């Protein structure tokens, strides 16, 4: 592909050969880059009340350590100062390891068995292709050369899990970082909402990390509203959002 080749995007149902792309996109989207949910959560840790307690301890400790004349007071100061620093570091590292575990557990969960979890089947004679059997479904977005139609990359994914009827859950939305801001999530959400309408699904909820303000803005853009704030979800601070499908502008 030359630098000038125009690229467009389209969404289709997940195929068995997409698995590695989907795993890579999901892993990258959660863990890599300063805008990733992992880094947002680690940054958010620095402004939590427990971080301010740690800063306070460190400052008081430093003042003791510098200003006090007696050795034992200076030692107390040094202990206070280092416990403040250590507790701040502890919480940042704990949030980091909880979140990495959360992502890895997730990849071992529905993503390791997309056809089964999203109840998709292969039409006869085409083992790679998958079609939904009912309300659940999983989609990928692909990039293709606008002129030739040649597919160049798998760039995003999204899943709809309706096993929690009467509402359904949006899961696994992610777009590869180099394709963000080009309307791929809009196409993915559009496919999901159309499928929800066809299957008479009235509400689509989702859970997300509270620190992921970028994704929150995208969901709110398409009609999701926060219905539960700061609920703990698998050890991560999170929000629950709901979309009334009839109110989605797509
Ligand atoms: C969140 C994510 C999927 C968005 O994908 P994207 O392809 O860049 O999004 P789009 O370009 O389709 O933007 C969708 C809409 O949201 C709007 N939008 C995007 N980011 C926004 C922001 N930070 N603030 C306000 N609106 C925003 C866009 O303007 C666009 O609206 P429009 O179609 O009316 O112009 C992508 O950033 C991503 O993969 N992030 C990491 C994974 C993740 O957080 N997934 C969600 C887990 S809950």
C-alpha cells in the first residue's frame, strides 16, 4: 500500500481467523500508551484521598527530619517520610498489577472462546466465517483500500452479550491506536445498535473503568448514561452505563 492510498473502514461479523488481531487490539488498548486505561488509572491514583494522606505523611516526616535536633525525632521523621513515599508507590503498583490481572483474566474469559461465548456458528462449507444464532454477536472493523477493496488490517472489535436478558451488555470495544479518531468506534457501535434493534433489545449496558474518560465521552456521545458511579468491578473502580436503544442517534 502506498502512502497516498486512501483507506476506508467497514464492520463485519467476527471470523475465526481474527482471533490474534482481536487479542492484540484488546491488549494494546488496555495496557499500552499514555492514554491507555492502565496509565489513566495509575495517574488517577496520584489524586486520590489516600495519595494525599501519603503526601501529608511525607511532608510532616521531612519537616521532622530536617528541623528536629534530637536524633530519635529525626529518625521518626525519616520513617514517616519514607512510609508516605512507600505507601503512595504501593498503591500505584497495586492498581497496576490488579488491572493487568483483570485484563489477562478477561482475555482468558470470553475472548478465548468468542464463537461459543457469543453463540456464533459457521455456515456449512465455510469454517472460518461466523454468524450469530440469536441476540449475541461479535464484530470486527477492517481497514480496506478504498479503490481496490483490498483488506489491509483488522482495526477494532466489539461484542454484544445478551445472556443477561432482558438487557444486553456491550463488551470488548477497542480500536487499534493508530486508527483512532477516524470514526471506527462509531461504525462498531452502529453495527451493535442495529443488531440490538433487529433483535428487540431495548437496553444495552456496559461497565468501564472510571478513569477511562475518553471512552466515557464516546459512549455518552451515542446516548449512554451513567447509572452507577464508582462501583467496584473486578477490583477496579468503575462505572455502569446504560443505553436506551431507542434513544441512540445512530
Ligand atoms: C474509545 C475508543 C474505542 C474510541 O474509538 P475511535 O475509533 O477513536 O472513536 P471514533 O473516532 O469513532 O469517535 C466516536 C465519536 O466519539 C467522539 N469522541 C471521541 N473521543 C472523544 C472525546 N475524548 N471527547 C468527546 N468526544 C469524543 C468523536 O467525535 C466521535 O463522534 P462523531 O462520530 O459524532 O464525530 C478508542 O479510543 C479505544 O479503543 N480506546 C481504548 C480502549 C477502550 O477504552 N475501550 C473502551 C473500554 S470500556
